[in-house]
């Protein structure tokens, strides 16, 4: 796939991987739109990257998603790439019972329901493009879960499974489905800042962005980065995927 001349929407684009990817894509000559819940973060991103477009949107809310899609289709006809990046990761202890599930619905809505709905809403538009893509950001935790964040792991496993199925459904269309699974990333989502002794397991947001761009350029539809590559290899050795 070409990596310049696209019009790209990145959800959760105000910080972390989303912002790093926006910066990389702008440098390559793409028109970039980012959305997120926090206006101050979006405005800071706009100050850093004056050429981008910003939109406040909570993708976990159906009304907000519909408003975003209407805004996109009315003002950004060339849109041909959707990057489902927005994510929430929270610790949940089931030993505490239902009381610790207070934010689980929001986590599921952001990490899983938002990509499903946004992709479905935008697919009629994307399918009219000569070349288009849906890029889903999953996680190494989709393949080997971490008990501390069980809801997050479950949503990312679902994103992985859905990406495989969606890729197969769209195989005869112009829309390509990419899945990129980072390891632990030094962002606010994980709470990690990336120490020297983390080097084997933690990637910077900029390195992940470079991996996403490389996957697009080389048409590698399923890519695990860094330490996540080992987790994916182990999983697929046990459970080979068909119809990719």
C-alpha cells in the first residue's frame, strides 16, 4: 500500500502511539485527522503538528461515533484509511466481585465496540476507494494475557480474532485489513516510561509508529512488534490461522 497521499483518521490520536503515528504520516505527505476525548491533548497535538485536523470524540459513545462519521463524510471525502488505535487499560480484580467492574463497560466499548462500529459505518465509503485500509492496533496481550488487566486482554484478543475474520470477508474488495500488535509501550496507557532494563520488552511510541508504517508499505497484514512477535509465534504454532 502506498504510504503517502492518503487521508487518515487515527482514533486516540492525541497521545502515545496515535500521536507518534500522526507525526510519521504527516512527514510522509498524508492528510491526518486525529480524534480523542480530551480537547487539551488534541490542541497540544495541533500545536505540535499544525497541519493535522482534530475532533473531540469519545469513541465509546454511539452518539459521538455517529457525529464523528457524519463530520468525516461531509468534510473529508478522500478519507481512505481508518486506524483503530484508541484504548483503555485498567486493572480489574475479580476477587473483589462486581464492584471492581465499574469501568469494564467503558473499556470494552472503547477497545472493541468502537473499532467494530466505526469500521462498519465507514466501510461503504472506504469500499468506493481504489485503495483503502483499516488498521487495528491490538496487543501482545491478545496472545498471552496478563491477569492484572483481564478485560483489556480479552478485548485485544477479540480485536485480533475479528481482524482475521474481517480481512477474509473483505479479501475481494479494495479495503485491506491490517493488525499491528505492539508489546508494552512507554506511554500513559501502560504507565511505563521505558527504563534501560525494560529494553527487551518495552518499545517507544515512535518505534511502534515506524512498525505500523512499515507494515502498510510492505502489505504485511498481521504484524507483531518487539517482544509481542514471540507471543504471536507461540500462539500460531499451537493454533494455526486459516483463511488469512
